[in-house]
C-alpha cells in the first residue's frame, strides 16, 4: 500500500495535470468554431 501512495499516486496526479494542460492548450490550435462551446438545444 505504501508503494501505491509513494509512487503511483504522484505519477497519476502529474499525468492528470499534464492531460488537463494538453486539453487546454489544444484549444488554441483548433479552428475558432470548434473552440466555441457547444450550442444548447
């Protein structure tokens, strides 16, 4: 259990942070109409 807490948890947090950063920065390269929020209805 201590292995999970000391090795896997920080790695998962860093991976999640990197994924979120990539998702946010990917919006810059999208065309303007795709970067807009989805229309409601």
